[in-house]
C-alpha cells in the first residue's frame, strides 16, 4: 500500500512505463481503491449545435405573435372589473353621502321649529313633507283599544311600545299616538293603572313615518292584537283611526326615566333625528 502511494505522489514527469507496470502488478485489494480514481478512457468532446451547418440561433429568428386564445379571458375580465366596480360604488356612495347630509339638515331644521297645532284631518300623503315636525294636540286616550308593539329592546331590557288611539273633537279626527316604551312586566294594564290617564290630555310630539319591517320581523296578527312592527294603515283600520302616527317625546332625564319605568308609565323617545349617516365610511371602504 505504501509503495502505491509513493508512486502516485511522484510528479508526473518522473513516471515511467515501468512505474505503471509496478502499479498494475499490485494486488487487487491494494490497487482497486486507487484505480477507481483514474480512468484510461479518453474524454470525448461534446458536439456544439452551433457547429452544425444548418444551425439557426433563436436570436436570428424573426419575432412571432402568438394568440393565446381564451386561456386567461375570464380571469383578466374579473381583474379588470374590480377597479371599475369599486370606482362605481365609491361614486355612488359620494352621491348618497350628499343626499343623506341634505336630508339630515332638512329634518333637523324641522325639529328646532316651534310646534304646530295638528289639524283635525291630515292627508297621509303629506306626512313625508312634515316628518320630524313638532306638533301638539288635545284629546282623550282610548285605552280600551291600546296596541302593544314588541317585544322591543331598551337598554338591554325587553318591553313594548304602547300605541293608543287619541280621540279628538269632531268625527274622523282620531290619530295613533306612540306613547313610549314600557317594561315587559307591565304588559297587562292592570299592573299600571296610574299610567292610564282619563279625560282630556295634551299631547306634544313628532309627526313621524314609523320604522319599516325587516326580513326577520314576523307578520302582525291584528286578529289577536299582536303587533311586531307599526303598520299604520293596518292599525288605523283596526281601531277606526286616521293613518297618522305621532310619537310622544321626552327630554332625557335619568331620574324622571327611572320614576316612569318603576310605575309602568310609557317612556317617550328623545326629540332627535335618528337617521344614520355612514356613507363617508363606505366611500373609504370602496
């Protein structure tokens, strides 16, 4: 083994054919590991395609347009629609923001005006032009025709909105008055006798278009006097009233609200415009 190493470590110029013969005469167990590192097969030069007579480089070829067909048609169309759709929705929200801002300004202007006496007969078609307009009137509550809308939540507590017909002087002058919210425990009139005024009363509130039914609200059952949303026409027909809705108002006062709630007296709504205006947020979203 040492002789084989000495032969391999000698410079090439000193190797003689006799040295190769000595290496070949080594036992296979000693020569095999070293013979595996060498090969007597001459290296073959690979042919370069550029040496071929008919070779043409890709650089020398003329460019060619290739039609991809509809491979990416739907994807590109979808990507192109995203900014167009976002721009359209953003523009629409800008217009909605201007419309809602103008509407809030109109309603708040009506709210701060002095209250008007409510006429004996009102055209229901004119109510939208007087929505949120403060009014006052007098009459007598018909508690025997009282209607409860609910359940309705207030500060996390379940209850009902009390709607009572108000009979006024003259035929066909009755209107519907939403007196306010009561807790569920006072649903029965027997538990809140002090909240049922008799004789002539003075009512001051807002002429309103009540909230609309949404897709999760069940239908009213007037035959059982069960109401889940204010259908003014339906309720007016049931009690023989004009389809006019007035909401009693109450300036927020914590002590007074606690007292009214404890006695089962309806708690009126604060005289504020309750419309939301989130269109500026939607503009930034789109």
